[in-house]
């Protein structure tokens, strides 16, 4: 997309919503959720988080990309497990069935990257109870995808947890864990196939599940988006791996890398640096590129000057 369109939207991002008559509001890191009883209104804003901290600056069109890409993948995986979607009435909005969210995030890793690599580099050969073989290098493909669950911290960082510890702490029962692990690995396989068809590698991702009023577990939140997933480009992967160069990737990892370059890692007492406008434009373009690359469809932005008002008009109908 032409950078001028993104530049023009820098002062018209969707940073928050305040729809007091649409239900009880819960504000997450990225989404504003309105509880209407049987249904939830999920508004995906342009806020961006890194190291579990919401950054001060927002990213043009980020919410539209995440919401529409999640809708695309929910549809592409509904034969594996049902999801919570009722409708997508606006680029930033999903109407969903109300569920009770599970207490774990199901993180699936196919490659030794990011947190897994940092853990491995420190000398550990186990992650969330899953053994890691000797002799691996950064960005290597794992022998097979592994599930490395985390707790869902309300404040601060999510924490790795093993199957046995999660069950012992009463976060989930064994039967449900094993069922959702099976589903998570099947979803990752589907995501891997869809990514490969577009010349990408699905490196790692997270899945969240919720329990319906009928006691069924369904896929919630988002799936295979750049906020929940990391992608490498397939074509240069082997060459870059052999030469020890960083992989060309589509994810928000480069935002974390930029922040680390500024000396910020989300540690206690640290203040996140401001994102310059030119970097915000670059981040926006990365999100749009990922949408188009992964879905194979052109991104059609809604450039309304007041997206909060636009959404309210749609929801009020």
C-alpha cells in the first residue's frame, strides 16, 4: 500500500472505544470487549503491545488487519474445531458467542526462535516439559512441532507451564488438556499448509480456547495473525539458515527487536520508548504485507477519519 495512505491515517487511528450503552466493557491489550450477555462485541483497536506492555503509540490499520485476518483463518479452520464468531459487521469488529476463556494459552512452536531459542541458548534442554535435542541453532526447524503452554497473566508476563503443572494447579483437567493439545497441533498443521501455499513458513503461534454455555470448547480470540504468530519467508529460509543470517520474517518480532535496540525489554521500572512516525508507518506496512501475503487477497483499508464513530454507527445500525 502507498505509504501516503498510512501517513494520512497516523492521526486517525483507533486507540480506544467508549460505547457505554453497548454492554459492560473490558479493555485488553489490543481489544475492547463489550459483554451483551449471550454475545460479545470484540473491537480490535490499533493498539500494539510488546513484552506484555501496551505501547503508547498506535499503528494505522493494525486493528483492521488483525480482525479480518482472524476471520479468514477462523473460516479456514472451522472443520477442525468450531469457533466463537457470529458475524464480522465492520473491519475492526467481530460479534462472538460468549464463552468462558480457558486459563492457558496453547503455544505451538515448529522452530527454535525467540523465547524458545533464548531458553535453549541459556543451556536448558527442556521447555514446558518438552525435551529439546542437542546441537540445534537459532531458527532451526524442530524435529516436530511442540506445545509449550503459558499461563494468562492479567498483569505482567505470561509464564511457561508444563502439562503436569497446569493440571496440578487446577488450571485445566487432563482430558481437556489432551484434547486441546491435539486440536492445537492440527490447527498448526493447517496453518503450516496455508502458509506454505503462499510461500511462507508458520514458525510459531498461540491458540486460545473458550468453553460455551453447552460445555463445548471452541477457538476464540484470534488465529494465525501477526500478533499471535511468527512467519518466515519460505524461499530464502535454507540459504539464510546456512549462512547464519537473520531470517526474513513477517511478524511483530521486529518491533520487539527495535525496542530491545532502544534498551527496552519490558522489565520493571523501564519506560517504553516512543515509536517514531516513520517506524509506525513501517510497522503498519508490515501488517498489511502479512495480510496480503498470507491470505492472498488485497487489503482494502477503511480510511474513515473517525473510526470510533464509524463503528458505533455500524453497531447501532
